[in-house]
């Protein structure tokens, strides 16, 4: 396989390295993987973009061919690795870190059987350091003019650049502030950080070391994935201990919220996963998908509303609220289908709920792409009462397929769901708030003209990545204009 030559419009379109711990093409655990699979492709209209990702077993197995183009030396306890390069079928360049010692493992990118890998500090310091090295000529044919970093797993890159005196600008996107990459102080020397980095204006975080804090301090620009979440994380109740630093970055014009989009595969007119394809106004087609969902989950034939949950089954997602409010659905003549996995207590509680209400509640622990898409297409309402939600994608998938989300008005949910226009929202993350929203939804289901009007409005909202790509391009320009290094 030949390595692609440098992009011939570099002067007009700077080279951007998009560093990520996961990408939907190869491996994903949540929204970051979806974003990494879609946003770089949208950015290619404006920039020469390449991806950097660890060579997990899933990545190596799914690549057609990986050419070794270089070697990255070890640093402190971070082992050396080879630098591979491959391309996706549509020509997107992918750098792959090849280290069986670090990445060839069973499990997710982060752990196995629900337990984090014990050397995640080294595994993701290696990723961050590689990003910094690709800005400093690790590939002699292509060097990054700007680093676009994602979450704590890549957040040390701007710090490594600063400590080495490099001036490459960087953008760090926070997909979920609750995950910060916090390790014991002893990690400092394992990953080659200088002693004076362990301070408030550096990587120190309540006596420990935070990868994410390093990125928040050293990156040229910081973004998160919705405007409301960008405001929320500057407040103590949502700032996860980093609100002071985030307020400082916001006051300097260096914290922005850019709403995620969804990729073009979320089109009910074309989606091959659906039982029947349909478009806005074709409610018979939507009903055919509802029937397929009922059959798939063993529900009774019904003319009542069908509610769905497609989610990680964790406290953040308000699963306990949905459990407590489920009787409002059943008492109103509705049915509920659930798919997801997560905390055992929620998996067991949902399974028990289905056992108590056969034919009315169906639960599937796990995830299946086809079933998920049919649930979005067939359901009338999607329950998403998250306590906090940086952006959320499920509510946009549901809207595109004519399922009206019922959401707690936080983060990206507040930015994408207009109450009684494109869904239903409630202000307080409580069972009372959710029950009232469910009751309003059931009332709307009985008023078909109003229901179908809301469906059409939701389905026709612009949710593509094109607008986000333009916003990121403008942000990159600001980052290039703010090359002054932060104090190392």
C-alpha cells in the first residue's frame, strides 16, 4: 500500500491531526466513536485531515492493510511503538499506533469485564505523545499544523508540546467532563512529566494527576459538544472540580460549545436496517417498523403509544427515573421497549419489570445496530431523562426517524429538543418531571394532527455535520491566531 502524498492545498487548508481513542469505523463505546467517524470526514471539505488511533486488536483486524512508516521511541516508562498508516475505503488517512504490549487485548479500548486496564496511564500517554510527535515530524511526508484532541486519552498532547518548546496550536474537545483520566501522583515520572508540572497551573488535581486538566490548561482552544453544556461546566454543580479553570478559559474566549451532528446514514428513506423505509408523512411505513419492533420484543398487538429506551444503563442516563415512571406509560395504554447494557442493578431491574408485564415491556440487554435503528423508527417516543448530557445523539436519531424524545432539559438535550415542538422536555431531573412529560406525550398521541405535525417538524430539522465542520474550521483559525504558548 502506498502512503498518500501530502495534500496539495496545504497553504489554504492546514493539515489537521484528529487524535482519538476510538472511531466507529473500527471500535466504539459511545458518542466519541460516532463523532470520530463522522466529523473528520465533514472537515475534509476544508482541511487535510488524518486520524490517529491506537492499534487495538479490533483496529488491526479491520484494516485492509497497515504500512509501517516509522518508529516512535520510548519515553520514561512509555514503551516504543511502530507508526502504521492505512486508509479507509473513502480515502481517509489513518495513523495506527502498533504496540501489541499496549493495545492487543480483549475487551474495550479501556478495560475488560468492567475493570479498567491497570496501565491506562501508559497506554494513553503513548497516544498523546504520538500526537505531539506527529506535529514535530514523526512522519517526514506529512506533519500536523494543528492537533484536534478528544477527551482525556489525548489531552496530554498539548502539554508534551509545551514542555518541548513546540508552538503547534491545538483544540481539545470535551465529550464528557466526568471522565478525566485521574491517576496517582506517581504516574508523573512513569509518563515523563517534569516535576514542576505537578502544580495547580498544570496537571495536579486534588493531590493526583489529571490528564484532562493538563489539556484544559495547555490547549490553544477548548470546545465541548453543545452550547448549553459549555455554559454548564463553568458552574460548580456541573464542573466536576474543573469549573474554575473552565471559567478562566471561557473568560479568555477559549471555551466554545459546538453541537454534534449525525451522519447521513440516519435517513429513514434510505436506511437498509429498517423493516420498511419511509419518509415524513408516511405514517404507515413508520407503523410497519413499530410492528416489527413489537414482534422482535415479544409485545402484544397494540394501538397505543410505543416508548423506547436505547441507552447505556447507567445513573447518568436517568434509568432509575425511567423505571419509576414506567407505570405512567403502562397505565396510559402504552408499551415500553429497552435496549442497552451497563450497571447490573439497572439490567436486573429492567428485566424484572419485563417479567412483571409480559407483552407490555420488552428488554434486551446488549446492543444490536439493526434493532436500535428499528426502535428509533418504530417508537413514538424516546425516553432520555439524563441527569446531564454533553450533547447526546440518540435524541437526534429519534427525531430524524419521527420518534419524539422526552428529555431532561440539560446540555445538548436542551439545545436539540424544543418542548412540544420537536419533543418534550422537563426542567427538574425528577420522577415527577418525567411523569408529567410522559402524560403530555400520551395526550399528544391521542391528537393525531398535532402528533404528526411534531413528527414532521422533528424529522426535517437540519442535523448534519456540515454546520459543525464550519464552526470547527473557524475555531481552528482562532487557534492559529493564538499561538502564544501557555506557561510551561
